[in-house]
C-alpha cells in the first residue's frame, strides 16, 4: 500500500469517529482512494462529509467575505494585513493578480491556503459518480436505498450552493457539469441562475423534509434547499444583475453579453413565488420567529438594566436570536467549530471584563463603528433623522451631546431594542459570564478602554454584542468562549426577502408581506408606523434599512449592499477611514466626538461590485473572460 493510500484511509477512518457536529472540520484529501472511499455505507457517508467541508468558515472573520468586509466592524489600530486579510481587502488593493478573498481559487492569507469552491464542486461530483459502488455492510437494502437518495440530494444541493456562492462574488460563472477539468466558458448570469435553480430542484426531490436529530444538525434538507433557492432568485432580481448598464461590455469570447441589460420586473415575481414557498414549507416543519422563553438571567442591576426597562422581552429576543443554539428560527447553520485563533468572539469581547488582565484573552480589538450605531431606529421605530420627538438635532453636535443627568451621549438614548442587543457603548450594558451584566467603560484609561494606541482595544469606541454568547467565561484565571452554530439563513431573513421582492414587484406590500414585516418588528418591540403610507422607492428604501438592522453582523451587508448597487454610495464616506468615537478621549467632551479612524479606510470603486478572477485562471482557460474593470 503506497503512502497516499494510507493517508486517505487514515483520514476516512478518523472522520468516521467524529461526532456529526464536527464534520465540517474534516480536511479532505484531493485524490482519495475511491475503492476504499466507497467500500460501504460508512465510508461513503464519510466521503460525503468531506463535500460539506468546503463551506466558508464564517467564524474566521480574518479572511472570509462577510463579517469584517463591510463597515460594520473595525479592527484595532495596529492590526496589519499580514494577519488580517479583511484589513487589506477593505483597503481595495485586491486585483486579478492578487484577489485576496478568492472563493474561485481558494483564500490565501497568513500562510494559509484554503480549497476553492470549485474543488468542493468536483468533490461532490466524485461522490455522485461513485456512490453506486458502495455496498451496505451493516444496514438492510431498503434502509440504504433511502439514505443513498438523501446523500445524493445533499451532494446536488452542495453543487448548487457552491455555485451560488461563486455567483454572488463573480456574477456569471463557469458551471461545472461533472468532475473533469474541462475548460468551460462562463455562462450568462441568467443561464447560471437557471442551472443552479435546476440543481436545487433536483436536490429538493431527494432530500428529507427537515433534520430533527441533533446529530444531523447542519446537514441539509428540503427546507434548506427551498430557502437557498429563494435567496438565489432574489439575488438574480436585484439591481446588480437586473438591468445594470455597467456590464454592457462584459461579453464572452463569442461576443455574447453575460449580464442582460434589460430590466425584467418578472424576476421579482419569480423570487416572490420561491420565497413564499420556502416560508410556507419552513413553517410546516416547525420553524417560527425566535422568542426568548427562559427566565431573565441578565441585568438585575438597575444601573445596567435601565436602557431596556419596559421592553425587556423584546431586548432578550434580539440579544439571543443569533447565539441561542439551533433555535426554531434557524433554517440552516454552519456547525464548524469556532477556532480560538481566528474567532470573532475571542477578538471582540472587550478587555477588562470581570478581572481579566489586559495582556491576555479576550483580545478586545474587534469593535463596531459609528455607522452601525447610527443606522438603528429610535424607540419609536423611526429613523432618528426622521423622528419628530428626537429631542435633539440630528447632526454631530446633537448626537454627541451628553444631556443633563445622563451617563452617555444622545445617540445612545431612546434607541430600539435591536440597537441595545447588538452594540456595546460607553456606560451601556454588556452581558458575559452567564448571569453577569457589566457596565462598559470605554474611555481611554478606563477598564474597557484604550491603554495606548499600539495596544489591542476597541478602536472605534464601540463593542460588538450580537455575535457574542453571554455564556462565555472571562475571569482572572479562565477564558472560554461559548460555542454556537453560525446561522446561514433564518426565517426573519426570508420574511424580509419576501417584503423586499413584493415592494419591488408591485410598489406596495401585500397581506403576506405586511404580516411578515410586522412580525419581525413586533418581535423587536416596534410597530409598523414607519411603513404606513410608504410605497414605491420610499418603501423599498425602508425595507432595505430594516434588513440591514435586523441582519447586522450576520455577513449579509457585504452581499446586500452589492446586489442593491448601494455600495459605492454607502462606503464613500469611509475612503479616508471608517468612523467611530475618539478612542483617546478621557472625558465626555473628548471621547464623544465623531472621529475618522485614520488607519482603517474602506475603499470601494464601481469595479468592486464583482470580484476579480485570478489572472492565472484567465491565462489557463482560453474560454474565460475577466470581470469589468480588472
């Protein structure tokens, strides 16, 4: 037996011993010994696990597109691109020769190179082409036939999903039809969408309706496939790909336009239908909006509970929706383990929580921005710039003023519960250590603030709360994160998708859209007053803002701002530095000052709506054409 064969068998045997919740952490071999990989049902299922392992690692915020590649989060002053790929990416230096975050060919950062999505697609085809060779050894033929159909459905789903991730980044894609290395041309955007949707349909016909066993959480089902197909069609209907004149020169080698220039309103209708079907099916399988249904474990100290008094249930709903593991709202999530070295929790929990010293974990250098703090509604459910009862002028001076008798500035007072659940601010509450709520003190020299510019600290003057499980531990002797699954799609996402597609298609909300939007806002303690009387573009704008608020810190802004063609306008004020508070300030006057963070620029140009295909692949495939602008 040669060394490669021994290596493959070893990998397969090890993977068989892993619990289901860890199967995403398997590192697949690119050239498995197929006779051993498909020897029986156990080895075949183990090979299927390797097909899942090509998913993005969303818990690795340093180099995965989404979480830290918009102006939601900002890194500490001294963090360099050598170790934090997101910093370099946000600076706009990626190109066809150095794509940085590169799902086409695999991410490369801090001496690590991940497999490409195309490798994952090839792995799935290998599975499909060889699964018939497996002979069941421990189960009867009928049971195996059922499992085999499920597995084929999973592989087909993953082929569709990996192509969908590529489409979100590159637009028109090369659609792999089999495992061979043929040099295909890029399909048009519409052809790409139809191919992916067709593969989802094939998967839907084979998959189980849902996954009810904890050992199978993270594996896909009909519910998941319907939800991802719906999101695909929403993406295809969006302004980036529906009548976008910026891509009229994007043609293949035969002169075919790859993105149609004609706006097609019916794409929104197609998306509406798919989203409605996904929601209906998800609800039939027991999914619903999350509500916190346990005794309130946090905030018994009036000093830290006061910001959520009178709306505590809504606050707990919003605070825990992401981190309450596998709650009923989660349709699909990644079960990949959160690696401490790249973990957003380790990097984002503030210094000085409990008695933890400044020289040890948590790092406390990944914070949020002033942009996030400003986008949330007031407690009345209105944008603060439109709320007639605001009580101060909506400008930098008004926002940063600390009113008499208050501990913090106007911007942090009378905000909706999703703000308090997502953002940690100076003198505001921060839950950690299970049943403890701390009052953050973020001014320079204070327990959670800056020691010196070169030390890890929350550079923008704000902490992240929403993605942090409050059940982690940080004491003088111990640091431990509380692991949770990373939600990839939840029911509120689908509800807001439907409302958006409906508003785009008919300029108003139908009864279902009103019901879905109302339920999302009521869960957060808000009424529908903001949407009353809105139609057309004003309605679409309001729904987009609602989506950005509801899905903040969930790796959605990166893609949504692109598909809406809003990214140029949204990021233009950050080109010379993202915005925060003055981390060097030691009192209210100097700390509460809107500040451009000098080493954290966010550069976005028109070409950046799509990522560049690496030049090596363009040179190797004579049928491949580059995206516009590169």
